């Protein structure tokens, strides 16, 4: 099984554990799409935004001396974009509706991000 297939399996596992997730994206830290289950037209833009979000989050955590970056949450009236660090080379982005159970989402997504970090 290739690394991309392993990442795609991780995405499917996350989606099956959290049925109300709107989309999942794994991108490189420099904004290239690695695997996803979102609209193909939106993938490049989502990957770039996720990588930018993590870059800003990492810089912010560093400036304030808050340790190692883990995740960032962008919340709108209708939902969330939550971006998790997946090691030094990748990010995991999750699109979720406003009604999502964030505790369960964090639990599942952190586990998947840690797995992805070992794959990539």
C-alpha cells in the first residue's frame, strides 16, 4: 500500500467516525494537495489555505512561547475549518458544520493527524 493510499484510508476512517463532517483534506506544509474527499475544484485552494493557516498558527505559538503548534480553529456562523498539524510535512484540514461535536471531532482528528505524521 502506498503512502497516499494509507492517507486516503485515514481520511475514510475519520469520515466514518464523524458522519457530519463536510470534508477532509491532507496537504503538504507548503500547500500542495496530498489526499482529500472534497470537491476537486476546491482542493488546491483549500490546501493552500490550510497550509497558510498552520504557518500562521506555528508562528503565533512560537512568538508567544506556547510550545509546539497543534491545531487552529476558524469558526464561522455556519461551520468550522479546523486545521491540525500532521507532523512537520503535512496538515489535516477538516470542514465541519456548526452543529458538530467538537470534542469528538478533536479526539478523532488528532488521532488521524498523528497517524498521518507517521506516514508522510
